[in-house]
C-alpha cells in the first residue's frame, strides 16, 4: 500500500474525529454562535452524505461485487451489505439509552436547572455521552478512512461532512461536564479526546479486515458504509438540524449539500 495515501486517509479521519473540539468551543461561546447556522450546516452535511452514498459509493460497491460474483449476485450482495450497514448503526444507536445518547442534546443548554440536574448527574451524563460518541465514531471512522484510501476527493467530502456532524456531539459532552465542574479546560479536553475514537476505529477496523480486503471485501464494506451514512443522515443529522433551526433551513442545507457534492464530482470526474 502507498504510505502517502495511508497517512492522508488517517489524517482526514483524525480531522473528522477531533472536530468534536469545535463543538466544545461553540458551547463556551454560544452568545456569538447562531443555531440557525448550525442547522444549515447539519442539513448540508446530510446532503453530502446522502448524495455521495447513493450516487457514488453504492454504485461503486455494486460494480465491484458484480465483477467478483456476477451481475445478479453482485447486486444482491450490494443490497444486503447496504442494509447490514443500516442495521449495524441502528443496533449501536439502540443499545445506547436516549438519556445518554449524544444526539439527544436539546436539553443540554446553559439554562439547565441545577435542582433538576445535580452536579454528579451532569458529570455522569457527560461521561456517558463521551462513551456513546466513541461507540458511534468507530464505524464512521472506518467509513472515512476507507473512502479516502479509495478516492481522495471522496474522502475529503466525507471527512468534512462527518466533521460537521461531530460538532453537536462535542456540545453534548462539554456542556454537562462544564456545568458540573465549572472547569472549561476539563470539559474541552474530554470532549476533544472523545473524538479520537474515529481514527482508532478506522485503524482497528482496517487492520482486523486487512487479511480479507480483496476486491469483493471492499465491495461489501463500501455498500455497508453507504448504509451507515444514510442512517446517520436521516436519524441524526436532519432531526438535530431541525432542533436547532427551522425545517426549511435544514432542507435548504440538505439540497445545498447535494448540489455542492454533485458539482464537485462533475468537476473532478
């Protein structure tokens, strides 16, 4: 394998994961931050993920699997792998109680009632959120890493979309920890380091699968990655965008993300 490509893919994955730290900073300077802008950004991220999953990744997986197993069987395997990816990320989401889920962040703001959320409960919530984010980021990290290995332009697009997606997760960790400890440094670093699960997941997944990474295996993985990204977009990004802003802002961001992705693919095709 080309060492330069490997390091490039790893660098993108680290960038995407550590963007949780941006969410921490936004939480601390929330008076200067527009929730509508975040809603638009999350919608944009969903548009990028949905478009690239259905227009680029799924067809590429189908082509690879068709070459390995024939047209009909390859198509079947692509569809099965796609829904397996959805099932995997849905199961992970299901195993995390909603109270500790990093995407349930609409109650975590600076006006939290101290009588309702005692310090130790808030601190526990922050730690649970950090753990939940780590679990979620494993498949996301592998998706970003493998996409960048296969196509640098696609890898950059996915890394940026995942980075935007990780911003509210940083908020989910840093806000409860800050209000429990009044320590901005501790809240920031716990949030920041929780994003390390992304490159760790990428490397762990890659080296575990390395023995099996033939053409057929890549096809299965990419189809599953497409399913994972569709689920993240529909179950996490768009609902969170609507919690931060208006419905039409989220949809406008979604369409904008698709358009930008479409133009970039046309320009670099």
